[in-house]
């Protein structure tokens, strides 16, 4: 009985960690996409020109 309880707790913890890590991968992909767009457009690398 105790082993089943431990296995259930481990399964819930693994599910939660997998859910969090999955969302972290999505956030990392979005940040990388924004970085690539800013790299090719020159948005973050150059100082702003003042007219």
C-alpha cells in the first residue's frame, strides 16, 4: 500500500514537472524567435538614432 502511494506521488510529481518543463520550452522558443527577429532587423544591437 505504501509503495502504491509513493508511486502515485512520484507520478503526480513527474506529471507536474513535465508540464512545467514543456511550458518552459515554449517560452524559450518564443524568446529565441524574438531574439532572431531583433537580430535580423537590428533592433537591439544598435543605439537608437535621434533625428
